[in-house]
C-alpha cells in the first residue's frame, strides 16, 4: 500500500529551525509533484510550498525566504526546511504528492505533523 509518512515536527523556540520529511512508502516510480499545507487552530488550511517534477518551486508569501521545499528522488522523500520560525508558523503541517505508480499516477496525503513555535 502506497502512503506518505510525515515526520520531523515538534516544539521549537522562535527563531529556531525544523526540517519536516514526507516519505513515500510502497512501490513507486517517482514523485511527480508535492506540496506542503498547514492548518493552524481555528484557521483554514493554507498552502505553504510546492515542487513539481522539473524542480520548480513556489512558496506562500508569508514563508518566502524562510522555508525551502526540496526532494530526494532516490529516497522518494520530500522535505520542508523551516528556518527563522515564528509563533504564527504554529500549525499541523500536511504533505501531499502525486506519485508515479506502476499502474499510473496517484495522489496521496499524509497524516500531518504538529509544529509548535513558542517561547
């Protein structure tokens, strides 16, 4: 069964860093595209960053310059490096991806990982 498993969330003080990972498990050929979203308590889910097969990335204005999305094709893993974290970055972070499977493309979503930024 193909799934996305997120890890790397936790508690960090303002100005700190975290790296989130989103690993695709199962029989896949590649990750075509991926994205990270987040949802803070009482707020709507918002897009944070995305990456497509050619490596092009895009970011929400609120995180530009502080957050970087990348991927390791050999490990079938997408990362979200978060620096200079602020309390407003506190949220559950979700990854999603379009995977290339032997039977064709398929979308998958992760279960979410909590990031808390607080002093």
